[in-house]
């Protein structure tokens, strides 16, 4: 050993750390320290792997050079006395865009801060920046419209005066805009702290989801709209200040040819005192504006319904569509014995249903217990006009039994219901019919709870668990789920047939249930065929039932049943290309391993 090294502090420190490492490896102390150390922030890990790198920005320049007729983006920035540091960061985030075809249109809404006015004067030397200064304060919509009046680009995008854009935001939007049918583009977003560059609380969004939009302004930031469309609908409306962007998206989406979601975090929403990012209740007037925008949207679209807040939660709304017609509903219930289970289900239907026109069609699949026969006879006598029994003793095939029941009925609305369910919501049939009758809607499902009150079904996500999984399964019933998806009406690729309503014409158009899927996955396959035919499936949290799962048939635990299930899973995975086609109603950045919509590892 060179003794002179002992006089060098770095050498001594390194040797001590090396020896300490040996000790930790040889003891349980290392494990203890690991347990005591905080786990890594999942979003920090995501950012490490997915935030754009300088070399990637350089590669984007090569792509941009190959674009034919690259669209110009007019970024509209209304300004009203923001902290000057935040405003500088917002403007510099535009200047830092790797995509060069942009203009920044600033409308100052009579700012009183001399520093803000002076900074805007400085910006006047940049030819890419246009500024208009209003003499009287008009509010966010008026100021944004003043910025819009400066815009000359093919698309406009909106930026708040204290937020920032990712450096590749306009690049990603420009790629999406190469399709001439695209009229509206939106991205994922996160929040940025007031006193640091720390980013947190990402919102990884689904692709275009019209019913989800009626529950919350999930489109949010970053939003790009074809300028001609914005002009066609008259820009932003001052009467909806606070939710002027929500009102804009509701109106623009009604006329847009194609709406594209860019699954990348392109917008950083500043969270500071007084901002909606930090405190959703910071702007209570925004709630009234959102409710007004939703109610006007229903009126404009010719749909009857009511709009209310969800459990007093700011920014979350429940649209309850009234049935357009009193269409007869046929409730189809396959059963085999288990009279107590079926009896509880039937009692809940007839005691809690307030809808005028419905019938219950029980498919008796070879019951042999006297109690079951007595129960069916009893209900036939009590409800001769609303209760029927179809006896079908074939080997159990859920798909075939339900298809046969549909052929034996005439109701325009079909409700497939398990015999081990129990209705909890009095207006359940009206709520489901109100959605099922709407144009473009396929399957309508509800919130099913285990007897202990936890969630059994609140929508089905394709790809979870390898094929499909119930999202938020076993969550408490009063939990919010990912961005309150558990509490709000939400579009999903599938819902469970344990409680599923669909119009007869849609059912027949896709051929009903696939009878080669006799036990499981037939509802997932059915919903995917509805989606492929252009229908949207939807989950209603305000329709609640208890589901005593698999009480009648039991669990598939025998080797033969497990082998059958594995073969069906493999076939459906191939048929629907599960691994190649992500669920459009579920972000590709969220986990497929668990059912909690957490960030994917």
C-alpha cells in the first residue's frame, strides 16, 4: 500500500465505503436499510425512461425536414398579471420547441403589473410573437379570443400564462395533423410545482371518449384545434369563463371529423396557490360554468337528461339521460336451481324497478330441485304479464342460452343479468335505457359490488391479465379510482354481461354471443365486436347491484375447465390481436399486470 494515499481524504473515504459495502452485503443490515428507504417514485422512473433526450430532439429535426406542407401552429396565450417568472418560463417553453413552424399570439388582458408589461414590450422584438394589449379587462375567454384574432396558423393551441410545454409538444402535434381529417388533438399532461421544476401527478388519458368527456374535462391540456373549426363555432364564449375550454371542446367535438389523442406528456400545468391544478375548488364559478356548458350541450344535441355534480366533487359530473321512448326491456336471466339465489334476484328486480315496461325471461337450464320449480311457478302466478320461463335443458352454454332467449322475445332493449345479482338502485332500468337508446352506444354496464361492498365490476380493460380484467376490482365502493373513473360515467372497451343492456338492433347486427364460447369471455368478445362495429360501450357508476360471483356455476378450477379456459384465452388473444392493439380507452402507459390503473413498471 502506498502510505501517501492515507493522507488523501478521497482515498480514505473510498476505502471506508468499500469496507462498509462488504459489511452490508454480509449482514441483514442491508435488507433493513432497503426496507426503511422510501420506494422510488413511479413517475420519476417513468420520466427517466421516457422524457425526451437531446439526441431525440436532433432526430426530430430530420423528420421535420421531410414533412410536406408542415402545419403552422398558432399558440394563443392570454396574459393577466401572472408571476413574471412563470410567464417567462411559459414563453421560453414555446421558443424552445424543436418544431419551428409556430407563432405565439399573446393577448394581455390589461395587466396592472409593470414587470409584466415591460416583459411583453421586450417580446415585441421577436418576429414570431404577436401581442395585443387590451385596455380593459375582459376575462379569460375575451382575452383568448383577442389572441385568436392574431392567429394565422392552420391549427391553434392554447397555453395558460403560468404553464409550460414540453420541447417536442408541437412536433408530436404536427405528426398527428398530417392527416387532413384531423380537427382536434389533445395530449397527456402532468403538474409542475410552484417552487421547483419537480413534475408530478401525470394524467395518462384514453383515446377519444365522448361519454367520459360528459363526466369531466379529461381532454384538458394540451389542446390543438383546426383554426377554421374554432372560427366556425365562434371561438370561446365569455359566459362560460372558468370552463371556457370545456365548452369549446364540447362544441368543437360535435363538428370535428377526427379527434386524435397523443399519448405523451406534452403539457406541464403549474400547481400554485390559487390555481385549479393545486386546488380544484379554487375557482367555484368554473363549476357553474361547466354545468351550464353540459346542460346546453344536451339541449343543442336534442337529448333529454339532467346534469349534476358527482358527490360534490369539483370537476366531476353525472349526466343522466332520460329514456327517449318507453321501449320494452326484456331481462334475460339464465339459471339452474339455486332457488334462494334466484329468488333474491327476482325480488330485487320487481321491488326496486320503477320502469313501466319490462319483462323477466328466466332460462331454466335443467333445474331439478323442487324449490326452484316452486319459485318459478310462484313468480309466474304473481307476475303473469312480466314474468316468463323458457326451459332449455341443453348442456350449459351461456352464449347459446342467451341467444335463444333473445329469439324468444321481442323487446327493443335487452338486459342480460346473472341470477346471482341483486339490484340496489331504484332507477336502474331508466338509467341504463337512457344511455342504451342513444345513437352510437353499444353495451351499457353498471357498478357491481361484492357482498362486502368492494368493487367486483366497474368496466373491463382489454389486455389486463393477458386478455381482459375488471378495472378497480376489490377497491372500496366509495373510492375514486384513476382520476375518479370509478365514480364517473366512463367509456370502456367492454362491460360484464352479469349486467349488460344493449339495443336489440345492435345485438343482432353483431350476431349476438359467440356460441363457441360457452362459459367465459363471451361478454368480452361480444363487446369487442360491438366496438369493431362502431359502437361505444359505457359504464354507469350510478347503477348499482350486488354480485355474488359464480354462485350458480362455481369456479373453473378443474383441470378440464382450466384447459378449456386457457384455449379460449389463446384464441381470443389471437383473434383480437390483444398484444398488438392497445385498448383505446386505457392509456398504454398504465399497467396491464394489476387492475388498479397504476403506472406501468
